[in-house]
C-alpha cells in the first residue's frame, strides 16, 4: 500500500487530492495550520512560515506533494518576506528531508514561471516570469533541482498547471446565478486564460504520483480564452444567450501576457495526459 504526505492539505488542491488518494487506497497524511483539524491522526500541524518548524515530525511517506503556498500576485507583493518563506524556504526544507531519505517529491509550480509574451511554452522552454509570485516559483523550482542533484537519490517532479477553476469559485457562482436569472455580467476581454478544472488537476496529479517518471510536466486547457470568451462559453453551457455577457477592458494591466496556454508535449508522450477540452471543463463547472 502506497503512502503520501500532502503539504497544504487544507487548501483547494491539497484537500481534493487527499480525498482522491484515500479513495484509491493510499495511506494519506496532510499538514494543516488548523488546530481543530489536527485533532485527526492523519493531519499534522505544520506552519510553513515558521523557520524553526521541525521537519522530522512529518511522516516519511513514499511521496510528499508540496501543494501549499501564497498563491496570489497581490498577497506576494504585500508580504514578500512571508511569501518567500512559505513559497521557497519551506519547500526546500521539506524536500531536503525527503531527498535524504530517498523519497519522491512532487512540487506544484505554476504557469506563472513564463512571461507569456512570445510563443506557447512547453516543458523545456526557458522560464522568465514577470511577477513576484512567478519569480518565487522559479526560485523554488531551481533550488529543488539543485537539491535533488546534490543528494543524488529520491526523485523530483515539477508540475506547472495553468489557471484552476472550481464549481464553487465565488466569481463563477455569481456569474451562474446572474446568467440563470437572465441578468447581464461583464468580463475582461483582454486578459487571457487557459483554464483547467480542479477535477482534471487532481486526476492528473494522481497519475503523476502513480508513475515512475520524474522531471517537469504541464497541465493546461486546450484553448486560450479571454475571460469574456470563457463567460460566453459558460452562458452557452447554461442554455442562455451569450448577449448577456459584456466585455470589459482592464486598463491597469500594463503587461498582459499574449499567451496563457501551455504546451504538453512531454506530459502527453510519457503519461498520456492531454489538455483538458473546453467541453469537459464546462461540464465540471456547471
């Protein structure tokens, strides 16, 4: 029976992944900062922002999956030192402990490691972020890769998903409610996304965890859409007219990426995971 430790098991990705792995028969542990949740035997209290946190309290499972982090651009810019500690320092510390014990480390990175200004990036493309959040992910990726080489044992997987949506997302809930009631909504027509659902992300992470492959993998939608186009697709799936959706410019964005899509050449070849279709995405969100 295989075992996994999920760092950030209370978050969106971590909680859904823990549930899925448990359903598949994995012995699953997760970390949390919620004292109430830590009353459960399978949940370990661990504060990523605490430099003195003892990694040796963590169970040495077959795999550790690093899901936790400060994940918004604004939050990273508001508290850069905290963001570094959580997004870079803590993953390095935990990964080193698992590499020393010859275990597999899966790090959830982001498509934000790319600038998005030129061509669609694949798993081998040069990374060049344009936000602090992206730079922190790059720093974590590079540090983990150096650590893995240094220890010469264990394995490292880096997963870069595009923007993740889920049915209960506040924005989507508001849009669905308005559209069902034939009310108008507005969405940015300049900001591009290549969205994937939380279900697609979790199922892909499970396949990655079960495989013997290491290295970098991408998870992306098959389409590159503006928020306006995305909202129109949502309206169509709900069976209402797309004329309820209005476009809106986001003037404060200076460097809007030309590309949000990620190529999945290596991921598809090795794992058989293909980009999520827009139809599958909409089914998950409606």
